[in-house]
C-alpha cells in the first residue's frame, strides 16, 4: 500500500517537470535573439543536407520507388511491431516476463500520450513548411511523390520519429542487441526515406528522436512503468482473449502510424464543422 502511494505521488512530479521543460523550450524558441541564431545554423545545415540528397532524385526509378514504399507502406514499420511481439513472449521466468511486459506496455501507452502533445507542440511552434514545398530549395520531386502531400502541415518536429524512436528504445531496454538493430533500421531506412523524399528536414527528425528517446527513458523509471502497466496487466490476467485482441488492434495502428485514427479524426472535424 505504501509503495502504491509512492508511485501515485511520483507521477504528478514527473508530469509537472515535463510540462515545465516544454514551456521552457517554447519560451527559448520564441526569444528573438536565440531564435535568430539557432535557426540560422539549423536552417543552413538542413538546406545543405536536403540539396545534397536531392541531387540523386529521379536518377533511378527503382531507388525512388523503394524509398517511397518504405515511407508510405505500413510494412515499413513492421520490424518495430514484430520486435515488440517477440519481446512480449521471449522470457520464460515469471519475474523477468513481468518486468519485460511492464516496459513494453509503458512504452506503448506512452506513444498514445506523447503524440497528441507533439501535435500540440507543432501548432504552438512557428510554422515550418516541408522541404518539397519550399521554393528556396527548388526541390525536385522523386518518382511517385505527390506534390501536394502534407501541404499546409508544419514539419517540425517529426511525430513519426517520436513514435519510431520511442518504440525502438523501449525494445532496447528489454533486448539490447535487437534494440540496436532497430535503431539502425529506423535511422537508415525510415528516417532517411522521409528526408530524401522531402517530407522532413534532418532537424525535424533529430528533435523528434530526442523526444521519443526521452519519453522511453521516462517510462523506464519504475514508478512510471508500474503505474502505466498495472491496469493493462490486470486485464491480461482476467480476460486474456480480449486483451490480446485489443493489443493486436493497437499495435496494428502503430504500424500504420495511426493513419486510420487520423481519417476518423478528419471525418469528425468535417461533421462538426458542417453542423
């Protein structure tokens, strides 16, 4: 009972610290002197990277199409979800299995908590157009790329990078070798594809990665981990069939980057606007 009280009292402290950090970042970003100096350096590096990679666009239909499929096809993120399902059943010893499942569940739940916060952060920060829409870059579209893709959506930070790195680091905490492989895969394939296609600047990915890694580390803290995973694990004990059915739906949504939920959100907004 005392342990549970400590767990519950620690959660508001962590949430308050996270909120304070976010407010501090926004304040610094909006400070003119800091904004001008930092943005000049970051923008210059981003532009150089995008211009360099864009030299290779439309040189190979096969390469462009492969990178487009990696970015747009849900199977591109399948290794992350396969790793989570493998890790869920990898331990035979009861205590090790419970700790592993606590880590995995806390990371999955954290993704549902942090992504709306990142979306709010995107709207709070100054608008940043996608590289493929930036007239200063004279960006040459790759084969198969829609010129209107994500038009009007700010690119900073990358919510996809948040999700990918959060999941990869979560797996890293239960299997270091597999976690390293996943981190390499995310960097070399998923993140590279979004930069090459002009969907994100490198700094968008970098900041998203920092948020995802930080969130995964936060969820590794025992009081947070146990608080987030306690109720789902109790559901697993009571109704294993219903739990795994829901677990499958949730992880499949993560594999497709919550695209189905985004479509439902658009429909709800359209209906409310029409009323």
